[in-house]
């Protein structure tokens, strides 16, 4: 084993979360200014240790924490490389807030897999990378669509349908996407489970919402191709109405969404699993400062600006 490194990015789902679990399309983009890196170094004394913002200690101790999925992934990687007892120290450095719908767990998995493949000097295909990332994502919330890992490992925005190869998709050439953190942890497992339960209990009521999200995403692809951010903003609002009816919004998300709209955004919605986490708003570039100021005044824990024309 040599020293190995791996990188990944935060992901933002523009449209299609939750419905993507049921094979409707989704559109997501990697946010390269918010990155995560993993570095693994061999440790001659055989100890297997980790330093990160969410877990620090022996790999074995990680089994009982929110690092459990990644700990399992690392053990399987070591078995794969025939190095079960190899000592190592893994350092994860991340600018992503965890549990905020920015794909922190998938980004961690992607960077860790890349670092171990690099350390064992083995080439890694994109398909294999996504299969490995699914190991910890499954442990974390049971039924992942694969969208998070696909986007955290991508260089370009993605059109994603579960079970199919992700495709790159054009983004607008103008306007700004504001990403605001409610400061409240999102609850991916609970939210995905709640939607599954509602679909089971009352399919007549909830199935059409999933279908409508899929249709919204298809229309958004057209708006993107036409560089029409006003229509795209309206589609954000329609998607948010469906997500809210599915029961995955929250009072904090609704408050920030309303603040963005009141301050001139074309549209705003939750991003990721919801029930906390982040919201996104789409606006003309010259509205960015006013909306960011208003979101901060409304107690958003953090606001990021993603200017499309500079990408
Ligand atoms: O909360 P996040 O960032 O893990 O996003 C989850 C996205 C869902 O569509 C709700 C679930 C999935 O696996 O796609």
C-alpha cells in the first residue's frame, strides 16, 4: 500500500429528489467550490484509524456511529485488496455540512473509494466507483437511487435515471442559484421511508405526485436547453408544491423559500431529502445580493452563491 488520495464534490439536486427513487428522472449538479478530499497513508503498526469532522478514532469504533456505512465500505475495500489487516490512517477533509442535503455521505464514499484505489495503485472505472459508493449509501438509508454518488463524482451537471448511466446536461448561461442551509439536519432515511409508507398506504393520492415531479423534471430539461430560467424557476415552485404534498418540506424550509420568493427569486424549493437541510432559489444575477442578505437575516446558517455564467 502507498499513500492514496481521492476527491469529490458537494451535490445539489435541482429537481427530482424522492421521485428519482421511483425511476423518474432528476437533474443535479456538482458544486466544485464545495469539495471533499480523502488521504490514506499506510501505518506500519497495523492500526486502522480515521480523522474527520464527523468521526475520529479506530475504524472498529466507527461501527456504532454515523460513520458505520463508511467503516463497512472500508472493511470491504480492504478485503477486496486482500489487505484485511493493513494498517492505515485516513484523513477526510470536507467543506460540506453533513446531513444538509448536499450529499456529504455519498461524497465521502466517493473520495474514500478513490483514495483506496489510488493507494493500491489500481485503476477504477466510473461504474465500479458507483457500485462501491452504493455499499455505504445502502447502509445509510436502505434504498438510495444512486443520484448522490453519481453527482458527487461528476465533473458536469447530470441527468439521472435510476439504473441507467448518468448523462451530462447543459446548465443555464445566466442567473444564479442560491443555496441556503436551514441549520437543521435533514433526515434522509426518515424522509425516504415516510414517502415509501405514504405511497403504500394511499397510492391514489401520492402516485400522481411522483409522476408530476417526473413531468416537471422533463419540462425543466427543455427550459434548460432554451436557457429559460424564468420557466425553470416556475418549475422549481411546482416541484416544491409536490414535495410539500409528499410531506418532506418543513417550516424552516418553507420560511426560507418564502423569503427568497418575496425578494425576487423566480422559484425556490428544498433540495435533497428535505425535513431540514438546504433550500435552493433561482434568480437573475443582479438579485443575488438582495436575496442572500434576506436569507441571512432570516437566520439561514449559511448561503452559497452558484453563478451559472462563471461556470
Ligand atoms: O438528502 P440527500 O442529500 O442524501 O438526498 C437524498 C435524495 C433522495 O432522492 C431523497 C434519495 C435518493 O436516494 O435519491
